[in-house]
C-alpha cells in the first residue's frame, strides 16, 4: 500500500498514531510498517500529511496512519492543517495509539491531547516511546494519571517492546468478523457492511413497484395504475451474483400542494427517510412521458442529502418503439441530461420492468459507482491538480481580494459503507471568495482526473484561523502577549493611583448614574461650594478704578490719531 495514497480495504481495521510533536510517532510508524516511509527528524512539526501503510506483522489486515504532532505551536502556517489531518485520522480510526515520551516525562500538552481522545469515545493504547532500557518502564506510573487502561512501553528506534505493542493492538481490535453468509437464515442485511442499500424513488406511477418486483422476480409489492398504491417503504434482500443488496421500494413523492391526506404525507416522509438510509439511490423516471418538474424536485432532495445515485428510465419499450436502439438511447440520454443537468454525474440506465428487459444494467451501473467510490486520489496529486487548475484559470477578484487555496486533503468517513461519496477538505483564506461558479470549475477539474461516476463531490471549505486564535487553541497554558501587556499596564496604573484601596477581594465598580442622578449631583455640589470672594485687603478703591479707566480710554484715542 502506498504511503501517499490513503486507501484502505473495506476489511482493514484502522489504527491512528497520534501525539504531540517529537515523541517518535513517525519512527513508530516506520517500525510497524517494516520500511522507512515517514521522515524522522528531531525538529518538531516535520510530519504534516496523513501517511498510511499496512501493519507488517499483524495476523489480520490492519492499516496504520501516521499524523502530524498536535497541541503545540508551530512556526509556520500549517498548524491548522496538521490538526485537521489528525482529526480526520482520529475520526476514521478503529483504535488510537497515543504516543508519549518516556525521557521528557509528562507534558501539559499530553494531558490536553488525552482529554481530546477521551471525548472521542474510542479505544486508546497509551504507548510510552523511547523506553530504551528496562528502567525506563518505571515512568509508566507517571503517565497513569492520564487514565488509559492499556499501557505499553517500547522503543521505536531499537525495536524493544514492539511485538508486545502489536499484540495489544490485535487484542484490542479483536479478530475480524467472518463475512456474513447471505444465504443463511439469520442473515441481517443491515449488519453486513458489504450489503448495498439501494432505494428506488420517484414520483407516483412511474413503475417503481413493478421494477422492484421484476428485480426480485416476485410479486413482493402491490402494483396498480392507481397513484399512491405503495404507502410503506418495503425492504427486501436480493443477492446478485454474490453481491448482497437491500432493495427499498418507496411511495411515490408528489408535490406538497397535492398531498392532502395524512397517510400519504407520512408515506412521503418515509420515502425521504429511505433516501437518507440508502447507500445509493435509483431515481426512476417515465421514459414515455419524460422528465417532469417533480423529478427535478426529487433529484434536488438526493443532491441535498449528498447521496450517490443513478437514473433509471423505465418503460423504455414505449419510447419510440419503432426506432433503432442506438438512436433511441441517444435521444433519451440527451433529454434526461438536459432536464436533470445537475445530475450530470449519475449514470443513466434504460429498462423495461414490464418485459424484464435490461434489468442487469442497473447492477452494472451500481458496480461502476462502487468502483469509483473505492478509487481515491493521493493527497499530493490532489493538491497539485487543484493548484494547476487555479493557475490556469485564476478565481475572480471580489472587493479587491482573491480566493486562495493553501492546502487540500481527502477526508475518510468514520462509518464504512460499500459506497461513500468523496468529501474534499479545502483550507482557504476566505470561504466567501469561493463563488459557486468557481466551485463548479474545481469540481469539474477533479472529475476530469477522477471519474467519480454516480458520486457527488462535497467540498468542506475551512478558513485559515487567525494566529492569535491558533496560538491560544494549540497551547492553553501560553498566554497571549497582547493580553499580558494590557494586564501589566492595568496593574501598573493601579499601583500608581494614590486613591487605590488595597483589598484581597475583587475590585467593585459602582453602577453608572442616570441623567437625573448626575444632574442632581452637579446641582448639589454647586450649592455646597460657594463662590470665592476677594479679600477686603485686596479691594481697589472706586476713585482708583475710575482713573485707570480714563487712562485706558486716552491710550485708545492716541492710537487712533496716529
């Protein structure tokens, strides 16, 4: 398995190796994989991408994932991306190996990472790395306060304790369950991860139940020309050439304005719930009548639920029956693609449920969609593809700013199903700068490289966090310098104030007075402080004041005469 392509078999159990930087995660990854894949260096933050490989000495298929260090402040702008990659690995993993350093001992970041892992609710093995000597095993008591039951000491560099770690991984995961036998009497399709849940949906009277019965070769559902005959969502197991399927026949979905019966309203909700339950949805249209507005409405529901789908054109025997097969198929596909343009990725199958013609094409299309779901593009190739597309056609400028892509990765869903739509995580400067037109351009670029037939592509766009937010989130024990400066300034001003009252308790602030209270207070202070009078010894006699006024008037007249 290539390290640059995080692809896992459906039967593989996934183990994620996590921890703070520079504790030896990559060295452990290389030791378990049996070859040098990840770069090992003393500098923190060397590993950024998720790397994957197979566990070499495991007794059953196990995939291991190496992740970048989480919880510490890095010197570059990749801290947010590294944490996101680690979160994706933790979400996808069946087991987590939490690596700590025996030489440096307990670190506050180890405690914060441990709290994060406990919230995930997944089994965790605490791995104490760099225990090169048996005396280093004594430090396990120091890490016991992290609260993990399974603890193993080892040295990834020298291989000491690695077999015991592998045994702990296998015993925690447990042996893989035997594949369920579809022919057994107690077979449960919902419990079999290989079973494909196929929902058959459409508007009333397009032949959904007829198609359902034709596939099963049994009158499982009632068929009538009366619209609304099917009310309940009928589930039935079907084994097609060794591949298990759970077929779900649903009630016809009419326009909301025409649903005037409580029972029909409940049936429509059951049909919409079947879409959410399904791994893939078959949208049935009437080839003779063509695509209507209601088909477009149902198709929009499928798109909103982000479900893989295919389009089944039933009653193809009534569509220009006298024409040539090739011409009929081309004309039908042109019509369907024009009306359902937003489902351009969905394969189209033309069948006739009444004559049981071309029914095998449905399962052939499902196999193509499943194969597209299993194929993944490597993280490096995916980033190069998007960067080349952006260089070739730059995004439009909005308000003097332009959309920028920093990094891209493919997320792996936690719950494994036979068919999963790809989720592409993009780290950008501003999500609002990614216009819908440019989003479609990037989607078409990805589809040109990877077919993804029948699969919707979902972009999970994440904005880059501010440095201040990243710093406080990565290490809660590190205070922000701006906050420290503000606190120091407030403390100094408090000490310099002569009216400051020293108290052990918190400072109390008086409530702000209202306008009336402030006016009354000003009037009261004005009455209490009388106007100062000039002392009698400093008073000027009236005759002297009169002489001063005459001299002043004379000086003014002399100035005007000049």
